[in-house]
């Protein structure tokens, strides 16, 4: 009986603590901003204001509304799709110059965190 109680308490504690662990590693904002700057992302985007392209806050809201996630953001940054700009014109989105999946994931998470 004592063994069952110990196992039950241990299992309960394990699940309780597992809920506290982050699903993803924390976003490295400095690294994301450095990659964005290196790729001239801030030429068209800003965090909270519209430039040639939408703000990162607007992008994040759109992705949440459409239930899109990190994989979709990475696809957008790496495939060169045509995008509609704020003035109504269209152009091919610049492709991020990195093949490192961790860098792409971090940048996508940073953008979507706004």
C-alpha cells in the first residue's frame, strides 16, 4: 500500500512539473533581430508600424487569426512567394539567407511573438 501511494505521488508530481516546462526554448530576440537586420527585413517591416510591408504585430495577428504557425512563417520567409504590399502592389518576398533550421525557427517565433 505504501508503494502504491509513493508511486501515485511521484507520478502526480512528475506531471505537475512537466506542465511547467516550456514547449519550445525561449526566443533569442537579439539573434532574431540580428538575422532580420542582416537580411534587410527592417527595410520593409517594423515591429509596430507599417512600412512598405506590414508590421510584425500585424503579421503575428494575421497568423493567429488564420491559425498559422511557425512552419508557415518559415515557408513564407524561405520560398520567395509573391506578397501584397501595403500600397496594393505585389512583389516576391526576399528569401532569408540562412539554411540553419534553428535560426529560421527562432526568427519565426520572434516575429509571431508580437
